């Protein structure tokens, strides 16, 4: 079952739970959080994304995430803990930021995959259906 996290829970307060509705477990079918398509009229930024699908997570601040709300070819790869900046305190607990790289638009999936591999994260590859009007995002 896929898991989802908010931008806040990835970049600011990493120890909180994923985006989850307890009623999702009441269904015999896979229930996903709501989403909407991004229109690509302007580049997407991390601040525009409310929910991310977790593709990979591990300790040390490493992770790979795909934009879910809004849904777009936009990936965020966390490449470890950001030790250059001061940690911040939230409710008496100190949190350290993460070093991130983002990949947007045509070819973003391939670029994110190669960057993740470069930092030691090997992601599984699956065949997926792409509608004809979205093929421009995946052509080389």
C-alpha cells in the first residue's frame, strides 16, 4: 500500500505520521488521498505541493518523493541531513533540515532516478500506462 506525507512532515517535522485517514482501512479496495492534476502553466515548486507519495525513505534524511497533490511530474529527492544550517526547535524537540534536489517536467522521472542512484538509492522500475496527452513528459 502506498504511503503519503505532507511537505511539512518531510522537510520540517520528520517524526510525524504520514497523511492518513483511518477510514481508508474500512475499504476492501485501495483508497488514495484526493488529488488534482497540475496544469504545467508554470513550474511547480516544493511549496506548491501539499501531499507527496513516498517512493523511498531511509534514515539519515534520505528519501524520494513524487508530487501527489497536485499530481505532476515533480520529484523531490532528499540527499541527507542539512548540517549547514541551524536546527530548529518545535515543541521542545530539535529538527534538522534536509538537503533536497527537485526534478520537474519532461524527463523528471529519469533525472530523479539517476540522481537517487548517484547518492546510493536504487529505486524499482515499473511499467506504467501514460495517456497520449501526457507522453510529452516521458519522451527523450
